[in-house]
C-alpha cells in the first residue's frame, strides 16, 4: 500500500542514492557542478529522512516510510561527504603552487 509518508521516504532515499552516485562520479572526474549537486542532494535527503523517521508512528512494514527514511539518513551524509571531498579535490587541483 502506498502512503504519502512511504512515497516521501522513497523519494528521499532515491535522491540520496543519486547524490552518492554523482558524488562518486565527480570525485573521479573532479567536476565542481557535480560535487555541489551531491552536497545539495545529500542535505535535502538527510533533512527529509529525519522528518520522516521523527514523525513515523510505527516500524517497518507499517507504511510510515521508516525504511526509506533510514536509508536516506545513511545515504544522505555519504553523499555530502563524497561531494565535499570532490569539492576539496577540485580546489586543490585548481590552485597553482
């Protein structure tokens, strides 16, 4: 059964997963736009994950989106970290020594 909470949590988890993928890609290619997008996606998905988990009435399988919320809480900070590493790497490569 699809509920609004479950749909929101799934969207947040998918956004976080996309952020991790973009963060890995931008880390490998030193792309600034991709790294900023990874940080933004990670931040948004982490905030939504916190809200979903904080307002959930039940556990997994109840339709409250707890599993997607926790997935967003795990993948969101990973996306932020990868994007931040890519930003730092891009700045280090752009700086002339």
